[in-house]
C-alpha cells in the first residue's frame, strides 16, 4: 500500500512542479522583467516600454506584494495537500503511527518545492522567504492540523 502511495504522491509532485513552473512562475517572471526592469535579477529580454518609467513603481510594488502572497499561498497549499494525502492514506491503510507515509509525503513535498526554488529566476529575499514558508508548511500542518481548516478549508472539504 505504501508503494502505491509513493507512486501516486510522486506523480502528483511532478504534476505540481510542471503546473507551477508554467502557470505561476512564467507569468511572475514576465511581470518582474516588465516592471522590475534592470533592478530585477531576471534574464533581460527586450520588453515593450509602453508605460512611463515613473509610473511603473506605483504599479510594481503593490503587484509584487500580491505575487508574493499568492505564490506563498500556493506553495504552502502544496504542503497542506501532501499532509492531507498522507492522513488519507494512513486512514485507508489502518496503520496507527503512519511514519512511513509521512516520510514519503514529506520527501515528495520538499522535492517539488526544491525543484521550484531551483528553477526560480528571481533571487531576491522574497522568493527565498516564500520557498522557506512553503517547505516548512508540511511540518506546520502536521503539528497543528487545525490550521488546515483555517487556511485551506476548500482543500479539507475536498478530502472529506
């Protein structure tokens, strides 16, 4: 049963990595290049300069905060998903401690988030903080399962 769980959570991790890389990181990197300009630590490409340079900071800084919070929520949501999947597998298997399931889910969670952090082209303090929050979310949600229903009630409802 644990081998089937390891296969399914690994497949989910690969799917999450691909989804996040293409649907979240790619648009975020585009916005960083467009609004951040030369100050962004992203590969420079030729960008359309349709906005005046003095207006860009007024749009970029609030947008940067929204991107940070959104990406952090998605990455911590991956940790919550892995915790819920391990709880579900432990319940179905009827295993009492379930450390093997938690170990497999934790490794899959960190592998996916590590890949995402490695592929991150923005190397600023905010991207480091959001990676740390995402990677620590598995342990936080294991230690306090009540936080799952506070932050991700829609995900908890999905697993009921």
